């Protein structure tokens, strides 16, 4: 398949196939409440995936998002535990994320350092700071934080609504705002963008800041789903969302990809584990299957590229 | 005597561009044979055929009596062909001895490197080229000419019988030049054949035995150097009538739009530029590759800001520190490397066209697709861009049409000054004359145009005035009806009167 949306269609087909198989062989999968819970639990990753998609389209990478997520969660948790209203906790989480994102952005955009090294360094730094500071303690949250103080199903509704609205807004902005096009232009060819009067440094910085802010929001959407904060809540998040982006057709070489593919990629990868459970297979296969899916996506990209250049 | 190298009727095309249209050339043992020609005459392609980097479409190569259809780089090396490029291709993190050893000794990947032997070999070769370079020095610490000497040492060490030198003195000081000339004469005395490429006529007179002149991909003659004068050489290089295909100037130039006083930028080697461009005027900018023309354009577009002198636009002094600043002052720059910097191939042409006018076309924050499509359609119609529509990706267009898209992007900014860098490079003949008409019409509408071009007939045919650059500065400003001779003489650093 070589159409413009061939990747999205392929991933959607794979996801559809999986769901049909589940519907036939394990209809329990579609019980409403567990399904809703599983879907809700993926929303923080979806919000973080929006950020990483923009970062990758700009031809950068951010592997510190798991650490940012953990840091934001702890800060929000402490603010909430101190008796502040939830709104203040949200602001604190987003603010913390923005500061950490700006730090990455300054180093990458203005000092021209490679983002993989910068964010590796900040990932380790934030994680170790958290470990020294919190010593791995679970942070209990006061009442009225879990599910925003609403009933569970209403709370889940709010979490899903926030994430979906963010996704819609981001997808709309990438298509309809000049800023969105500047992101694509910078990722395709930063020098060409600069000659056209776009400031690639500002675009890169902005994308990292946005990533930080979204990591903070994602942390809040995760925090409200449980009665306490785990100081390592974000461990492994970076791999999960980068994998979702790659499977969803975002080119790791920048300039290409869209958020709908990423949503599909995330759902496909996230459904591997519950599907295994419902097919009564050992869950150890989860990582191996996810790895295989990522590998298939990368190989497909490679084949497409070599065909184009041949 | 049997020639070392004989090329007969070599042809090579790249797509629609015919780079070599039947070149014949021969090299005798113990001869320095100069290769002369304008930019784009086919010298580089010819060298690449000799070194095996390109295989010719037609014609034969005879190396040392052996006839070949084509060569590969490794076969060429085995046959004793060595090429010293302007930019030495050494490994900067390895020592001189390691570089020489790597080039000359074929060993298996797991054999122990014989360091002492390698060092002795390097020392011997460096002495033979008369270079005072330690074999233990890291190549990154060496100057450009020192690196060239290492390259020559490699060529010597490989026992090359044919040595090609591509503008070897471009970055050398006077003293280093003399050193190099000595090495070339040594090579000749040892029976090596040297193909020597240079734009400096005095070097050709000092070194070469014979000279072959290329023009438009054809060899127009091989002569003993002692039979030629400088004027005759220049005549051979340019010797053609400018075709009367160019649209005539119909308007009188208006007020001065751009004025440069003593402009310079030490980082890019541009210095002491005085130049004026008027409204409705096309100023052609001629010169050899590396004369600083693109560097000047990059200064004017704020990419590498000037550090001395004064830029005045419409009477107002300006500092241009970024492309954004230049755009906001009404300067537009259609860059040379259109595939890299001009058109984003993955993006639809509509996006490409509006890329520099987002703030104007889309007041407020969001894009207006109707306005964008309308603008793209206007340009597609006005400039005759051949594409299936505004949504066609830039990469699906031909070179000429990509160039029109690149020009459209900059016309959309409604500039006062349009800088074009090699506007018709790699464009087929039909699209070329269309682009010429577009440029002339823009000037007619009052735009000030600065057109950099290495295509001499284009400069002569299009320009109202011709500025010639050489070694980072404008050395002559000639009237639009100047002849090819005068322009080439100024570009080569000969005064126009001498050759006239």
C-alpha cells in the first residue's frame, strides 16, 4: 500500500482484526466497566504521545518524559496533600513540566546539543533527584482528588474527555495553525525553513516546552486514577509513547506523521496485554509481541524508503 | 610515444543535461596537461570519468594501452590513477602516517598494523614532496595545504602514473604554491603524467606543456601552451555568440534600491564590496565558483551577517541579522541549492509558496486554506507552473517548475529586492527561457534584481549591468552590453584592456 494514509489504514486494520478476534473468541473483553477502566488508564499515555509526536516530527527526541511525568506527579501530589485545591495542583504539575521542557529546549535549540544526549541526561537527573528526595515513598492523596472527587464513572468520563479534547485540539492545530506547519517544515529541513523566515530554534524550543507541559497534564490524569502517588509512576512511559508514534507512522527522521496514526498505534500496543489475558495466554508474551509490532513498523518504513530511493 | 591516457569521444548525460558531448583528450608520460574551461564546461565530470566515479555513456578510455568501456574507482587506482581534490579526503582523527598507511597498504582487517614500517614510509614520502610535516601529527591539526601535500604523498606512494590535480592552489599561499610547483615538476621529470586544472592562467603558463579547453561539454582544442597567449585562451573558453533569445530590457532603471558601501564579512571571506542595484534593473553577478557571490547573497539575506561596511535599502541604512529581518525589509533570496533550501519536496506546492508569508496571508493565528489555494493558483497561472494542482508535492515537479515554485514563494513576500542565485541551474532549455521572461517582467514592474549566475551567456543576455566578483570582492562593474571576453577576463583577474 502506498497511499497517503496507508500506515494508518494498516494499523487500524490490525487493531480491527484483533478486536474482531476478541469479539468472537473472548467476548468478555468487551464488558463495559473493565473496558472503560483500561481505556481510561491509557489516557495519560495518549496525552504524552501528543507531545512526543510533535517532538519527533521536529526531528528531535525526548526520552526524559517518563522522568518529567514522575516529577510532575510528585509535585502535584505534594501540593494536593498540603490541602491546596485540585486546580492549584494541576497548575503546579503543568508548570513543573514546562520548566523541565524549557530546560531541554534551551540545551537542544540554542546550544545545538543532540536531543538524545540532553534528554538522557535530564532523564537520569530528574529520576535520581526524585529518588533522593522521596526515597521511593508512596504519597497518599487527600479525599476529593481521586476521580476529581466525582463518582468513578464520572471521573473516568472527565479523564477521557480531557485527553480526547487535547488530541482533537492538537490535530486541528497541526493542520490549521501556521505553527503546525512550521513544525513540519523544521523537521523536514531546518535550513530551508530558516531561509523562509521561520525560526527553527524557536520551533524546537516551543515543542520541548509543550512536551513538558503535556507530561505534567498526563501526570495529573494519571494521579486522579488512584488514591496515592507513586514516585516512579512514569518509568517506561517514554518507550511506550515513542513506540506508539513509530507504529503510528511518525517518521523518526522528522517531518512526517500525524496524531491519528499515533492514537491507533497506542491502542494497538496497549491492547496486547489484555488480549493475551482474554485468550488465556501467559502475559510474558506482551513485550515480545509489542517488540515485533514495532519491528514490523520500522521494517515497513525502511522498505518504503528504499523503494523510493531505488 | 604511447600515451598514458587517451579518451576518445566521451559522452555523459545526467537526465536531460548533457554534461559531456564528445570529449577527446590524451596525456603523455612526463607531461603536464592543463584542463581549462568555464564553470560548468564539463571539467569535473571529465575528471570523474577518469577516476571511475562516473561511467561514460559512450566513448572509450585507453589507459596505458588498455582499452576500457568504463572504470570503477578501485580499478582506476590499480591502473595508477590518483586524484588530488581541492578538499582533501583524509581522516581527521588519524595521524598522517596512519592516513598514508591506510591508503597505501592493503592488509586484512585483523592483521597487526606495522606502526614502525608505516611511519618510515610516511616519513620518506613526506620528504619526497618536501613537506615539513610530522608523520605523527593528527590530520585535523594540519592546514589545508598541508593536507594537500599529504594527499600528494599518498599519490606518490601509490606509484601513480597519472595524477589529476583539481585547482590545487586555490587555498595555498605563495610559498606553498612554489613548493607545489616543485613537486609537480618532479613528478613530470619522473615520467608521471599530470592533469592540471586551474583557473589561474599564470599557473598554466608556468607549469603546463599543453592545454585542452572545454566548452559546453566539448573539447574545443588542444594546443601547446607556448603557442597561445592569454587572450587566445580566454577566447577559446568563451568563444561563442550570445544567442538572441533573451528578452530585451524595455524600461529605464529607477531609484537606487540597494546600495552597498565597503561591505565585508570576515567569516565568509567577502570584503570591500561597493555596489548599487536600482529599481527595474537586473544586475548580473558573474565570477568563478568560490569568488564569493553566494556568500554576498547570504550576507544580504541576513544568514551570515556583515561585520563591516554599510547596507542601505531605499535610502535607509540597515543591519540584517537574520532571514526574518531581511524578509521584513523586503529582501527575497531564491537560493542556489533548490532541492535543499528552495523547495520542501515533501510539502504540497501551495504550502511551499505560502511559507514565507504566513503572518501576512494569515492574520490572526490560523491558516486560511482558501486564501492559500487562491494564492497558489495565481502563481501557478502567472508563472506557468506545470503541476496537477496546488496540492501536488514539490518533489513531483520538474527542476524548472520547482524553481518557479521557489521564485513564487519569494514573490509572495512582495519584495523590493530579489536576489536570485543560479536561477536556471539544472533547468531544461524551455523552462530556462520562461524563467528569463519572468525575471525580465519582474524588473519591468519595478523590482530590483540581483542575479548570480555562472552561466555566462545568461549573465550577458539578461543583465542591465554586470558586476564581476573575484576573491571575495567586486573587481569590475561592466555595462550590460559588455562582451564575454571582458567578463571572463575580470573573473580571471586579467584587466579587460590587456585582452582586448
